[in-house]
C-alpha cells in the first residue's frame, strides 16, 4: 500500500482521506448556483464566461450585490427568486466563482 492516508468510517469501512469539509457545503446555495449556470449556458453558451477577465466578473458581481441590497432596502426583504434570471445573489455567487476560475486560468497562462 502507498503512503495514502486511510480513514476508518464509523461503520468500519476504509476510505481515502479527503481534504476539506465538503460536508459543510450548503445545498440550497449550490442549487441556485447551478440554476444560474444553466440559465447562462442557454443564453450565452457553456464556456462563454471563460473569455472574460476576473475584473469584469467582479464588476458584474458587485452590480448584482448592490441591486440585491437596494431591493432589500426598498422592500424590507427580497423574496427567494423563482426564476434564475431574477436571482441577484445567485448571479453574484456565480460571478465570484467565475472570477476565481478566470484568475487561476490567467495564472496558468501567465
């Protein structure tokens, strides 16, 4: 056996150790992210976002964040959107993910 760390589950199963607390991911936030990704892929194409630099994704993320905050200020609270196109927090989350990915893509190219 190699030097890989093996953990024993509570029921006795052996597993490779996984770094990070993947169990802490929030399903509802990820579901909204996936809905926005699906919406964007249908509108612009699957990988179109990779053509833009991190700064542009951050600009759009901030626009969605401030639009969300303004709606909360005016309405007291913004309801959870039923359509991905109306989900400012989902779009901000998505644009932040794009900024991270394109930042790392740029480092690989640079």
